[in-house]
């Protein structure tokens, strides 16, 4: 089965990194953000759907993921990721934008909405309720699901384990987080492609290693864990074994700008790939709402 990837359409200078973008369509700007472990290529079908509906959809390879450049430090914060989104909008000459994000992309979406609410019209968050909920309302079951986040804090060791057998660990993680999904070899290759190459895996793990920096810095913590003042759609997979469906209950306090929580039965963490049609329908319904 072919694993050919579309070409990158644009490079954007975000200061300390250069971001590679896939761009589709014309119209209101929608920035589409992938998470871990994933790549920009998983987001291309959604960008094409958005473009067909009259949007200008751009998806970056998130900082450190191929083919974007590697960041200079060991760790990355949500505030830095939010800054990348605004840098993309600036480079494209767009004052207003909407953001659709999965996993770390979802955390970035709510952070940029809190950082620049005057620019962000709407956001969609998939697979993450809110960073505040994850960090401040732990349960024993979710702590067990999220044990990898603590394991990733160890310098060097996670990289050695994950690199074994050609990133097979990533394939196993994808299957574990989406237990009802049987991904094809091409789908798995697409997901892990952003992690291939020197320094890529460490850069991706650096998002997790940046969590203590965010918590320790009062201003970064205020923004990254703040309440979201723009209309938000949160999408959960009811079979998600990474972020339990129960973590998406009682979120209204974090989203004073308006919240809808939508559920995809039988769908796991990688909903944008597992159920691309139903997921895209939810996204379009939210982005086009009056």
C-alpha cells in the first residue's frame, strides 16, 4: 500500500521554528492542529473537506514534528504552541481565525482562544476536555491511563524504548488508545511519520516535558489553564482509552463562551482518522453555526 504524502504548500517563520503547512481552499481561515502521536498528513482529508465547504484550511506540522524544524529547547509549552498558531495567521495575512485541534492540538486551540480571544472566532477540541480538567481533577482510572505522561519526563529512556523496532511502540499505543479500530499499515505509517528523523521524537516528548514549565510560570498557567471565552465544540470518542469519556462531563465552567460536547459512539482517541466523516460533519456544523 502506498505511503506517498502530499507536498508541503508553505513554510512559515514562527521565530524560533519554521513551520511546514498544508493549505487547502479559500475563505475564512481554519487552522487544523494534530496531536501526539500523529502527523500533519493525518489532517489533510479534513482540510480538503473544509476547503470544499468554503474555508481556507491550513494544517501545520506542529513544532518539532517533521517536516517542520526542530525547536531550540528541550521542552515546549502550550503558550509557545499558541504563539505558533498566531504566527501562522499573521503570515497568511489573516486577523481572524478558527482552530480545530486534536489531543495536543486541542490544548493549543483552547490556549490560543484564551490568549487572543479578539482574534479567535470558534474552536473545536477533539480528544481533550481542557488542560485544567486533566491536571486539576485527576481520578485513579485516568491517572493510570495517563501514566505515560509521567514516564515521558525521564530524560533519554523513553526515546530508547519508543525507537525500538522502527517505532512499533507508537503503533501499539495507537491501537491501545483506539481499541475498536483496526488501522491499516498505511494509516499507522502516516501517524508516525512526523516522529521519524533525528530529534523528532524528543521534540514531541518535549510537549510533555514542558508541562512543569507551564505550571511553574504564573502567566503561562493563567493562560493555558484559563476559561475559554469563545464558542467551543468538544468531541469525545466513547471508546477512547487515552482520555476517558467521563472526563468530558461537567465542563461548562471552563467554557463561558459557549460549549457543546458531542460524542462518537464506538470511536476511540484518533477519531479524525477512525471516523473522518462523522467527525468532519460535527466540525462543519460548529464552524458554520450562526
